[in-house]
């Protein structure tokens, strides 16, 4: 009897890599060093050019990248209080605590972003590429192709992002040469210069490896195509449900993941799973996290944070999905709408 192949579920996100990554890694392994060096500088230069910033500093992960950035802007703050999006990444909360700041939970807009008034101290978060209004610093975890001129921008290169450094990674972009130089010192124990034994600034070890930078270089080359693919998939799915009352979309298109909204996301998520499609819920608001229960907050209702969380799902959003897989997602969603 012929063996029946079991259909592989469509994952929410799959990190793609191929020969370009192998070639970049081989280049490093054939060299004489694995510590931060020429590959790192090359990635930083190319990424800064890509987002339109003057400088880029690569970091081990996004939390530490944000932490180092907060150390720089801390002297500019009138108080240790800093607003952060209640609907967002726990890394933002953690980095504030690490930097000795008091994160104040603030609700987001109906599109999931934290918008700040002029001179208001806070960390603007671009949810799924939808643009926030930053003042000093912005979390571009979901907006890898964005940088606001003259502000500090922080990026996440985790395994589920469109660019990864082989699993983890982060970066800080700035247009200030002074901020850039301080970041370089912070990430290298405060050395006055590379390989120097003189330390004139406080710092810690935040350097990356050449292997991480090499992997990122290969990923960066494919980034424009990945972003285009995600947009095309989103628009195809959205167009299939333009008149649906069960499945709705936010008014602004995303640039990272395909998000949809429904009255019963748990029921829809279970239905998708039963049909071989993996979908994840949107981030749980921070005010619902045990670690944030005692955190100060702007309000107590968090209307938009709760609304988005209670209705949202991330559909499979890997840029290497095939047309047939996207068609299957649409077909299964239509079955769900029909049974409703």
C-alpha cells in the first residue's frame, strides 16, 4: 500500500534562507575571526542606507538595542516617567525597567500605534508597519523599512522578522554622530577606541558576531522583495472579503504580518488549525500581564488595546508562501464565514 503523505500545516511564519546565507557564512568561516568586524560594519552601512539614516549600530537583540538607546535619551527627560504602548511588545517595558525609567502604560489608536504629542516623552511603536507619531525614540520592530529623521530608531531582527541575524539581533539607527559614538562605546565596555585599554564611559558587552552580521547581510538583500510579497498576499486576501461582516481589516495596510479581525478570534483560530493553517493571536495588552499590574497608566479602560486583542489574529505571513497556500487560506476563511 502506498504511503499517504500528511499535509504539512501552513505555519504563521517561516524564516527563509538559502544559498546566499550559506555563501555569506562560508565567507566568515574561511576568514580568521568570528568577533565583530568587517561584516558587521558592512551590514550597518547598508541597513542605514536602506532606512535613510546616517548611522546604524548592530546589537545582540532588540531589548538591549532599546535599552542602550534609552540610556542616551534619559538625560533629556524631565522625569523618569516615559509613556509606552499598552498594546505592544513586552521588550519595551523590560528595556525601560533596565534603564531605570518608569514605563507608563498608554492606550493606542484604533490602528494599534502610540501617538505622542509634541515634546511628550514616550516610545512610539509602529504596529505592523502602521505609522505612529514619535517624538524622541521609536520602536521599529514592525517597521523595518522606516526611520524618522533626527530621532533614534530601534529595530528587531528576531527569527520571526523579515530580516534575522540567524535567530536574534537588533539595531539602533540615528542621524547624530554624537549618539552614534556613545552607542559604540556603550556596546564595548565604554572603551575610548577599538581595542583600547582606556575606558572613559560606562558600558557593557553588546557586540555581535561576524556570523550574525553575515547572515543578516544575505537577508537584507531579499528584504524589498519580501515586503512586496507580504503586501501582495495581504491585498489578495483582503479583496476576497471586501464585503464580509465576519472578517474585517484595519483601514491601513500592514507591512509585516497579515492581520484580520473578527468577533470570535478563538473560534476562527481553532477552525484554521483544524484545517492545517496556523494563526496567532495579537499581542496581549501589557495591563493584562502580571508583571505590569502595578505599573502607572494613563487610563484604566484601554479601549483600543482591548478591542484589537479581543478581535485580532495574525494569519500565516511568510514571504515564501506559495500561491496555492494563500488560496487555501482564502478558501478556509470562506468556509468559516459561510458556517457563520
